[in-house]
């Protein structure tokens, strides 16, 4: 989802529930005021929901901007028969680390597994 698509979703009453991790953030005053303004403008959403949506959209857009770095391995061909090389840049590393930390966080959420904290 892109940031510019958020307001359409905020205007609807539907909100997808997902597993969450409780964290504490210190937010600059100006951003806090902006968040409060959005909460007033979209009363069907909590501050937490708005922050989650904004963070999700920002991370999605960030991943789209990570530079492609072609490797040596051909993984497919395009519609013209030209080779498509594997990406050895930041995107696969980001996705790999995301999966690693997702697994680690899921393990922590299992009962009796609270000895290691990431956040």
C-alpha cells in the first residue's frame, strides 16, 4: 500500500487485525500534533492504527526504492527472451533479515519464551 492510498482506507470502517508487538516510541511534538490531527479527521481509527498504517506504507515504499543489483545467475527471461539476473543488492538481504526477525519474534511470543527481547 502506498501512503497516498491510506486516506481512502481510513475513511472506511474496515480495519484488518494483525499480530502486533508492543513498543514505546518517542515522537517529536510536530509529528504528535499531526497524528492527533489525523485522529480527529478519521475518528474510526486510533492513533496506533494510524501509526501502523503509516509505518507499513513507508516500509512498503522503501522496499520498492531499494536498488536492484544484478548478479551473475540468470533466474528467468523477459518477454523478449532477454535474461533476468538474480538481485544481489539490498532487497534480498532486507527480505532475508525480515524473515529472520519475524521467526525470532514468533518464537518469543510462544508461552514461556520471554528470556530474549529485541525491542
